[in-house]
């Protein structure tokens, strides 16, 4: 069965370290997304991609970067982790055509100390 | 700016009762989504509404869309404990910069 996976599921890191969160989907979806979820803010879009070599900034992209070298993967990198980036991160994917329902991964809980 | 507001934010209700969650959005969109999230879990899709007047139903949940009023509702009929979760609506806009905005969610607790 097609799925979307994230790794690691839990991560503790220190301020200033570079961290990469992995996202892998086997749906063969062109669209992939990264969100963070914080209490009181719902889900906020960090970056998204419409296909290989395409990346776009979302509403809270500062301090994050992504790259898309193949259809299946969209890794999210925190260049220099900050305590404000402590959050739960969700990766999602969707088809290019309507309805573009998003399918979510299980999430990564990141703690920056 | 595309904004999505849900209300109520918290809802505690007795089993067997009916209630409605509201989702208002600020600009034109022709698609609206409802998702469910159980505590500590990921989000799963419930409904996709693609046109004005669209109505979808599954079990005790029914979603509807009024694009003219920029309003979607999620109606719960005869609530049961298993419906306890957080419900999110989301709105997509493709024209111009792609936006997929989630509401802040409604945390529903159904009491036995």
C-alpha cells in the first residue's frame, strides 16, 4: 500500500545545530508539503513543492529549507535550530489535480534545547 | 489575505446530542477540506467539498459548503465518544501564490 513516512519520529537537538527531517512518499504524488503544528496556531505551511526541482516558501519559511531531487522525497532542513522551532512537523503529499486532498505523514516531534 | 476561522475552538458535548462546527474563510475558494486528528496522531481526510451547495456525509458527520457565504459546516448527529478528536477545515487557493490554509481546529470531546 502507498504511504508517507517521516523520520525520525522524535528528535532532540541543541540550539545552533543543523537538523534534517526526512519525508518519503510512495503515492507518486507531485505535490509535497511541510507544516508545523503548535498549540494555538493550528498547522502552518513551511515549504511546498509541485515537483522535482521545484520548491516554494510557505507562510513560516524563515530558518527552514527544502530540496526536491526526486518525486518521493522532500527533506526539511533547519539550518541553525532555534528554541522557537520546537514543534511537531508534518509532511504531506497530494495529487496535482483536484481534489488535492493532502495525505499526512505520522509527524516528527522536534525539541530544540 | 486568506484566513480561515473555526468556531467553536473547544466543544464538550454529551453523547447523543447534535452540534455544528463552523468554518469561515475570507477570500474566494472553490474547495474546502475537513480533516480529523486524534490526540498524538496525524491528520486524516474526512471530506472534500468542491462546489457551492456540496454536501458530504459519512456516518454521524455531514459537511456542507456555501461558497457565497464563504462558510462550511460540519454537523455531528447523535454524537458518540469515538468522535472525540480535533477537527480542522482547510481552504485552498491556486490563483496567484498557492495557499492551503488550515483553521485553528475545533477540539471536540464527547462525554459518555
